[in-house]
């Protein structure tokens, strides 16, 4: 059998997504009849709000099935700009690119800004795809570990200052954070601003979990003085509106950046799906009650898990956003997660996937009944 393909060097730099690999394994076991409590998934367990579904259907009935302008339909871009202005960001519709998912917005940003050998700084634990996207663009990684600081950035600002330099091309900030749920303070983001301005660094502000916070108000990085011209704000509809399968996201940056990133966008995905963009307008404008209902449920689940872990002597750092929690496990977190799914039928993601050895990430996008079942199974199998 001949090897007909000569694979590119850049594709060899990355591994498949660890989070998706665990989810796929859980799905395989469920297909075989196993009762898996899947705490690996990064998506809400709520249906897309009915009014958003109806808006999508109406758009299909109205014939919105063709291409749109590459960067997005004007009505959605204006709605996004208005939402950003509500966050204190000086945004105009022409500074927005609508993408098929927030991940595509991130990918286009890395490809637009990073050349071979450019330094990209990540805050660990970091979502798995940041590293892959940086490597695919040819970037070299430097990392700042937030684990010793309860996953918060503010107490790690000195370490960040020791890492960021004039050689840094890009810093990635994700708050609320996947995988930790941490919401970085305004003082922490002001520290980011000071370093970015001092060293002339561009910053990605990944705000995909911005609507899922508990008792705190997140700060949008681009709203801070000095950051408007150096921040690419990335967001989307998957988490806040339970629209993961709709694949709808966006980025906001300067006219100059949008012009350059728009080249990649037009030559790759062409545009986001037409009728999905119309549903996105409805999501932005008429779903506040649904978002609050989901957010309240997540907060209750988070508090339940904290209490359950406390009952079994497991101390966790409690985040104020997203729907994830990092639990301390054996030093070999990969082996622990393999035991969890094989012996306890509970799917978790190894912390090492996020560069956080000794932890496992669990998602509490599951019912309280299933969360209790998961903890009971882990305890019964001596995993907690």
C-alpha cells in the first residue's frame, strides 16, 4: 500500500482536540449501551430558545438560503455592534465579521496576526484549541500558570509581566474562562492593558462565556482606555443562547484588521449561514429571560457540586462564570480520567489537555440528578 499523501509540517504540529476525543469516547460507550454521565461536553444542556428556532424557520420560509455578504448581513452586524457598545466598546457594524462559530473567528485571528516564529502568550489553564491554532499559524508559545493563584489572573500579573516583552506578538485572554470558570477582575485586565500598551502587543479577548456569570459583571477588554485599537474581541451564540449546532460567532476589531482578516474569511468559509444569521438577530434582541433562566440553573448546579465535593473533602476553586470546574485529582490526570470513564462511567477531561496537570475538568451542563450520580459513582470507585 503506497503512501500517496505527503502531509504538511504544520498539520503535524497539532493533535486532535482532547475535549472532543473524550466526548466521542463517551458517545461510543453510550451507543454500546453503557450509562455514561458525560461531564466532558462544552455545551449547554438546554434547547435553543423557541423564539430563536422560530426566527430560523421564518428565515428559511422567507427564502434566506443563499449567500450573504461575506462579513455578514448588515442587520446582524449592527445588532452585534449595538451589543458591544452596551459593553462599553466603541463598535461600528463595519468593524464586525460574522463567522460560522466563535472557533472560526479565533482561527482567522491567529492566521491574520501570527507569522512563523512569532511569540503567543497563553494563560494556563487554557482552552485546548488556542495552542493548536497558534501552532498552525507557526507561532511559538510562552505560558503563564494561573493554577497556583486559584486560576485568577490578578495575583499572577507579575509573572505575566515577566513573560510579555517587546518580542510578544499576541496575548490570549479568555474570561470567563474555559476550563476554570474564573472571571478576571477589572484590575487584572487593566494590568493586561498596561503590558499590551507598553510592549505594543495585540490581544485576543475571548468572551464567549460573557453572558454566563454569577454575581459579577465581566469587563470587556476593548472597553479599557488604550485597548480599542489592539484588541480583537471574539464572541458567539453557542453558549449564551444554547446554539452550539447553529455555528454562529463573530469578531470585532479595527477597520484595518477586519479588512485583512476578511481576505481569509472570504477565501475559506465565504460567509456564515444565511438563515442562521437571521436567527442570531432574534437571539441578541429577544432572549433575556431564557438566558437568565439558564444562568440561574447553572449557578444552582455549581453550588450543588461545591457542597458535594466539600462533603467528600475535595476543595475546589470556585469560578464565577461559564459552567466548568477544575477538580484536583492524581498527578496522572489522564489515567484518572480513563479510570473515571471505564470504572465509574463518568466522562471528564484531563487537565493536562489545558496544560493543567493534576486536575480534571468537569462540565455542570447536566441535571442536578446526573451531577449527584456522577459524584456518587466517583466516590464509590475511590476516585474522590
